[in-house]
């Protein structure tokens, strides 16, 4: 299964995360890991796919993938080591 395609950027990866129930948001691709959106309301509701897909299909303005943990991602918890 191919989850990355150079003509589609991170769209296919974002789609797989979204389909798995993970709440994702777009990040700036400048090394800062800053969100491209105000995300506070998405801590309690899912970021809609029609908006997600718009950020990840733009090849001229690429987006990184941010994962919002907690209740909107099925109580996902991430431990960084």
C-alpha cells in the first residue's frame, strides 16, 4: 500500500490518520511545528475533513501533520522518549 505520493504531498498520510480516528491539524513546514490554524476548539471536536484535505492538497504551500491527542482522537496518548 502506498501512503505517500510526491504529487499529493502529505494528503494520503493525513487521510490514513483521519480514517483511523486520529484528529489532525496542519502545521507550518518551517521547522517550528506551529499550527497553521487556531486549534483550541478542535480539542473538543474533530477538525472537519473538507478543511483537512484543503491544507494537505496544496503543493505550493505544504503542511506538516499535527496530531491532537485526547478525547477527539479516541483518548490517544503519546509518550515521547
